[in-house]
C-alpha cells in the first residue's frame, strides 16, 4: 500500500519485494524493512523506534505539556517524534509520525547546523535519496549517497544535545 499520494511503486524484481517509497517526502520504515530486514528488525527493537511510545518519556512529556503545551510539543516531540515538525502532525494522528525516529528521518540528513545557544538542527533532502556511512553501494530502488557525517558523533547532536532558554544544558549526550 502506498505511503502517500506521492509514493512511487517499485515492482518486485531480482529477488526484491514490491516497495512503495515517497518520491518527495518520507517513506514508512516498514517499506525500508522489506529489503533491509535485519536492520529493520534491529531498529524495531531499539529505543529510536520506541522513542514516542516509551512510558518514561510520556510521563515527562505530559508534565511538560501541562506546564506549556506548545513549547512541549515543539521541544519534546522534535526529538521523540521528529516527523511532527516536518509533516505538521503535532497531534500524532498520522501513523508515520508515531514511528518514533523513522528510517527516512535519519537517512535524509545532509547536514547538522550549529544553532544559537548550543542547539543544533538538521538539513534534510527528502525523497528517493538515502544517505549513510557506506561507499560504493547501489540500489535498484533508491539513490545512495555516502556522507561522512554519518561516521561522526556530530550527526546525533540535533537530538542528543539540548540547552534550554536560560542557557542550562538539560541534555548533553553529544558534548
């Protein structure tokens, strides 16, 4: 089943299953998992896939939401369900938003940008381009680009480093 109205169907061939990938947006991780079975199984059991469903997160998020709903949505969901800001689904209504940190969110990152006050943001290139740490590989379904950023801890800084508005580091896993 297509991920969205802009999905492109890649018919089964050469031992690969039929997949539907978004030509301009974000594909569901389950579509990635049709070919990348072991990686998908590992992701499915990871904290990244469970980032939005984790009960410890929800306890903290609901407290933050009670105190300032709009700020909590942008700050907390920006990392625990990062597709919320991209597809403007802060109500978590779309299934793809509830995937947590989905495959396409990470594998479309082209650049980590240093922001103000120790905050980092990402620049994405969505669609049929997948980026990662491997060189000289090919896919019959999507384009692949080697990006040295995927071998640097800086890659994780956008979500694993957070300084609040008062300059206090609340999360400093990256630094």
